């Protein structure tokens, strides 16, 4: 079946759809995001390039094992709502990952189409459907399991902290993210320039987690304003370190 699909894609070849960008003369005068994103028509056309492999290498290459053929198939069908919900099963930060994940050596680097042609633009498609949901979606949240009664503190609100918070909250745990700085996001906010990853996108992803029930406390320096022992005394069942703190005083 995969061989037949390969033959078909070669016969009805669709070139990789390039994402539009600001013109160099324009972007030289601002700090706005350089790529401007796919239109719905562009995304659906690019989604047609996925051959729906039985053993998709892209999923193996994805650190969180998103069902990439599944969400791309839904884009191809024009069902953007179900596509983003499909991604949410594994990844609660698709607008960020669609922009800054190294797709060229992860999912796209293992794309079967990429063996004979340009790989499917998986990152661009993930970004598209995340942006579409933010701009056009109903705001409906993914399902959560029943509360477990367990409390977890996550130290640090960078990508790893936000990821584990998203994973734990949908499993029914009570999650609080503690950030030492005055804004959440960690390296996503303080380390990546605006033209690569707009801070408004990071804020929106954090807001999504907060709507799911994650509590975010800024200016909370674990080890100084509160110790690990004090966190356990306050009723936390687990503490996850997702930062590089000063361990003196923990």
C-alpha cells in the first residue's frame, strides 16, 4: 500500500507549498514574525502530499509521538477543529512547536516523502492548525480525566515546565507552575527573538493551559521564597524541576 501511495504521489506530484514571508525590504524595518503562515487553501494542498504511511517515520522522529499522519489527514479533509484536538492528545503547545521545533532533523527528517522529494511541511501544518484554532476556533478545551486529588508543583515555566503541566492537568492532577521571573515562558520569552516566536503566541499558549486549570505563579523563586520542604508541607505530592535554579537553600 505504501509503495502504491509512493507511485501515486510521484504521478500526481504536488510541490511543497512554501510559507509566505515578509519581503526582505519590509522585514528589515520591523521585528514582526518573518513567516506569515499558510492560508487554509495552502494547508489543505500541502496536506495532500502526505502519503499516510503504515509505519510513519515522522512519528518515530517526533519527541512526543504526535500522530502526524492523523492530524494531516484531518487538515486535508478541511476539519481543522478535529485536527488541533488530535494534536492536543500529545502536545499542548502546538503553536510554539510548529514554529521553533527542529522539524528538519526530527519529524520532517524522517518523512518518507522526503526520501524522493521535499518532505511534507509538518511544522508549517502544525503551526497553521494551531493558529486557525486561536483565530477561528470555539475555544472548546480538550477533555480531562476526573480529579485525582494529587497536587504537583512544577518549578520553571519554560518549554519543559509548560509541557509537563499540560500533560499532568489533563490527567486530573492539580498543577501549579512556579516561575522565578515576572513573566512565564522561560527561554520561549527571554531567549527567542520576536521575529522567530512572537511573545503573544507564548502568552496565548500559557493562557490555554490556565484555562485547562494550570495555576501559574510568577516571582516565585523556589529555594529562596519557598523551599522544597515547605512545598511538601503545603500539601504538594510531587515537585518537578523544569529549570536550572540555584539549589542553595532547597
